[in-house]
């Protein structure tokens, strides 16, 4: 494993050493970094997990799940064969996988957001009072919106295409594009917190 440090940048690279052999090699790396660190994480075969990072995260995996928890800020996440699971606040989101589900729960910052998969479902859970515009499409599946007050601009609920806006305020600030080929798309409000028991 190679380690290098240049200013505020740390690089850790794991490569197979010794003679070539059949089969795959592996390495696991666990880092503890400041909460506001900017991360660029890449693996060919393996899961990427991040918890509590409040800085920008770029994650790339060819074969593995991407699991981001307690994040805040810009998230650029991509894998070929694996699910993407995100729990974040004030996120600016670009998430894509070829084979796997995408699940987002949290809040979105103003701007454009994209969630795309070829073979998998997309589930987006936002606060019940969220206001946004969206365009959602699937080839084999349905688009389900569970937010009240949907004002559709094209398509219809329960079909494979639906676009419109939710809420009565300025919806153009949050713009969502959701796409899959084989799977459903669901937009739903987060459950309200239960009142504390006496």
C-alpha cells in the first residue's frame, strides 16, 4: 500500500505486489478524517462507505455499493454494479449506477439534482414540506408520487413518465431528474417525527 501526503491532500493507493496470480486481490482501507474534509474515493471492486462527512464527496466504484450517511454538501456518486444509499442534508446530488437501486433520504440544496440507474428502483424521501420540480421516467415500471399538491406538467401518476412540481412556493430552486430503465420511481414525504412519550 502506498501512502503520500502533499499539503492537505492524502493519497492512499493499494496495488497487488509480487508475482501475478489468478484471481482477485483485495484491500480494505479505513480512514478517520475531519468532518469537513473533501473526499475523492475510488475502488474497482468494493464498497465505499462514508459517515458524518460534511464536505464534498466524490465516490467511484466499478463493483460495489456506495453508502453515504450523515453527509452535507456536494455528492457525486457513481458505481456500475451496486446500490447507492444516501442520507444527507442540504445536498447537491448526482448519483448513478448501472445495476442497483438508489435511495436518498434528507434535504436538497437549491440547484439541479440527478439520480439515474439502468436496472433498479429509485426512492427519494424528502421532508413533507419540500417544494421542488421534477421529471421522472422509467421504461419498465411506474412513477409514484406520494406528496400532496402535485401539479403535473406531463404524464400521469402511476404511469412510466411523470413531470411536474410539488408545493406552492418557488419550485424552480430545486430541480430533480430521475431516470431508470427497469424499476419503479417513488417520491415520498418523510414520516413526521413522533411526539415524545410522557
